[in-house]
């Protein structure tokens, strides 16, 4: 689209969208194909929306504007009401271009699920799901002690997730640590009495609980049931120990949040460093796709601190002071804190050397997050280019690459490497012994057919996730060999390509001429990386097998060590070096030979 056409399009949109835009506070909701892509608030909706379509905009805002197909308006009485409504709508719809919490690591909390037979677990994420949240705790060690205490002292279910019916109870039931609600053996009233005690414990109000247990301890002692009395005594001691460890003041001046924001023209990054008890206790990261810093800062503060309203115990998640390099609308923030029954937390620019240093550290983290975000976007662009150039049906996020390797026809092997979002996913790598060829024969096409058959028969039978693209090392021959197997397996819907190394030509099914990308193409670099990695992995496996053969032949030369004992020694020790380092007694035991023969074995290998 030319600049004149783009300008005309913006003017047309501006006229269309502003026809019903009110000159009042409120929220505007931008949509594309009916889907919400951005939510904003304004003191004057007409003026704010109009600003999107006038003047030069940064790349991301211009991209947002190009996607807008409809704008909906919600009028509010005040700008503050618009701010709160904006926050609620963003949390509900999670629009693509608004601030989104990424890997936000805050204090861990204990969650008691909202179910007839609740489970108790640790989490760092707080949702409005009806569950009870207790905390936050200043360290993972403390929370683990609470969970271990609950696990030992209360016979609740230990399984996570939805309660599933079972025929027979698990081991915990037989140990007296679970009431087996999964088997219908638990009384719900009794079960929830334990949940009530746990909530009392976690709320910090332990006096009623200790009083109740003390009474039971006394009664057991009078009844001469000293074993039961000792259990109650230990319970009380454990509770007191936990409470003494969790000495938390709600709002200590040393409890601070350091918040920084940085913008690179495309994105805005927010980083929160949480300082508790003189230690850095957590870090939260937010990325905003639209870079209106003034609006984004207030939206960020509201969105970030609103997550703590659902926590049932203490207020240690909230700091005594907040230091930042970008000031929000403090009057609105103060009003919001008041409505949430949070105390008045001062939001300040740093002045002392310590506070300046911490805010600078948060800024450095912002810049690092922006760098990582842009690298990720560059990879997405490269994958998008690859999809377009090869006319692939989906974005090739998962690519599986294959290569064949042999040494003059011996030890023919195949490798499969897996890349996700352009990066190696080594946990998914696989290697194969080629079994369909007689030793000494060379047939790369047959080898390719075998490895593709074995891999995708397994994928089909075990209903594994299929890759978005299969890449074979080679030209038309290797490609057609692989494609032949995919058709037999009725899996030819999976995209496949061959990359010939000589001229870096990309061969595709049904096309006579290969696709040739510029050597500087990032899409080509992704394919080269997959091909080179599959080649490296195949060579490595082939070399390991050759080395193992050499080791076996060397061992078989030793008097008294034949083929069977040689294999047994290598399977146990892995290499000749490990055998040399082992004791004669161990070698004698593994190989099943006299001690004297084992000593001679070590002596021979050392020479």
C-alpha cells in the first residue's frame, strides 16, 4: 500500500470511528474480525481515539491501527471509573496489544481449591476461581514446611487436579494419611472440618486451634492414652514452630518494590523487583505492545497490585514503599488502594543511592527483556517468511530434520532433530540404527524410507504431536523416498521439504524447480540450522558406534575375554578408560573371570 493510500485509509477510518465517539470519559474497545485486540481508557474518548489516526506513529501503534475494524465505546462518569473498567476488561479478555504478564514470579502462596473435597497445594498464580489463597510467604522453604506439616497431620487427598473416581485407594489411605474421597470412603463433613482447621492455621489465628488440641491432649492424658496425648503435644509444638518462623510485619519500611519501565519504540517493558527482609525476593515482568508510557504506567500499577486482593492471609505481598522511574497518576492509585482496603503506600522517585541503584537494576532488566522480546519477534518473522516462501499451510513452529550417516556402508545410522520456534529442542532428538540394509551396502534412499517409516508409524500409533514441517537432508531422491512412506501412512498432509547442500536448493513435493532463497534470508538460515544439526547428530552417533567396535575388538584380544565378556564389560563401564579405572574385584564380578585374569586385563589395557 502506498503512503497516499495509507493516509486515505486512516482518514476514512477516522471519520467512520469518530462518528459516534463521545466527548466524555470512558473506555474504547478496538476489534479485528470481532476479536478484541486493544482496550484503552480516556478522559475524552473522542480526542484520544482521534489521536490514533493523526500524525506519525511508532511501528507498533501503526500496526495496531491497520488492524482496527471496529471500535466500541463505554461511557463512564469519571476517568477513574474508566481506569478501573479498563483494568477489569483487560483481565477478562487479555487483548493482544495490551500489557500482558509474562513469567511473573511473585511470592508463593498456598491454595485450597474450591471443591467438595479440596486439595491443598503451592502456587505463584492467583485467580478469581473461588479458591482460598493464603500467604504470601517470604521463602519457598517456609511454605514447604507448612505443606509438609499439613501433609503429615491432616488426612487430606494428595492428588492434584480434579478428583477422579478409583476402585482401590492409594498407599496414603493405608498409611492413614488420606481419607480416600476418590473411593467414596471419606465423610465430607469430617473432611471439611480438617480444611477449616488448616484455614485457621494459615490465617495466622492459631490460638483457637491450639486451645482445641490442648483440650484433646488433656483428655487423652486423663484417659491414660499417652500415645494419643503425645501426638497432640507434637502437633502443638509443630504449630508453634511454624508460627515463630513466620514472623511477618504487614508493612515494614524495609519492604519495598522497585518498578522501572523502558521503551524501545516497539514495546514497553515493566519490571518489578520485590525487596523483602533486606533480600531480593521476586521479579515480575510485563510487556506492553503499545507504547503510550503515561497511560501504560497507571494501567500497569492497577493491573499488577490488583492480583493481591484475593489473598487471605497477611499483606506481605504489598510493600511499605514503591520506588519507580515512571510515575503513575498517584491520586487514582491512592483511591484504588483505599477501595481495595490496602494501606496508603507512597509511590516515590528514588533519591537515596540504594534506591537509585535498585531502580537502575530494574531498568537494566527491562532492557534485557526488550532485547529478548525483539529476538523472539525476529524469529517469528523468519518463520513467517519460511511459511510464505514454501507456501506452508501453518507456521512451522515445530520442524523435524533427518539425515543419514555411514562409514563406507558400515554402521549406517539416521538422526532426527527437532526445532521449536527456530531453536533446538534436544529432549526430542532421536537416533536410529538402520536395520533394512545388509552390512557394507549403501542406499541412502532406503535408509531414509526406513527412518521415516519408523518415526511416523510411532507418531501415528501413539498419537504424538505431528511436526509442522519435515526437513530431509538431500534433494529430490531423499524427498521422494520420505514422501512415499508418508503417503503409505496416510500422513502426506504433513509439509515436507528437502534441502540440497551444494546450492542450498529447497525441493518441495509436486514442484519441478527448487525454491532458492537469498543466502542472507533468515528463513533459509533456519533450514540450514536444522540440516546442520541433524548432520552433526548423525555423525556423532556413527562415531560412537565405530568407537565401541574398536573397543570391543581391543578387549577381545585379551586372553580369557571373549565376545560375550567384552560386551558385558562395555555395557557396564561404558569405555576402556572406565574399565582401566575400575578395581580388579569389580571387573572380575562383571565379566565372571578369576581375579588374576581381571588384573591382567587392566594391565593389558594400561599398556
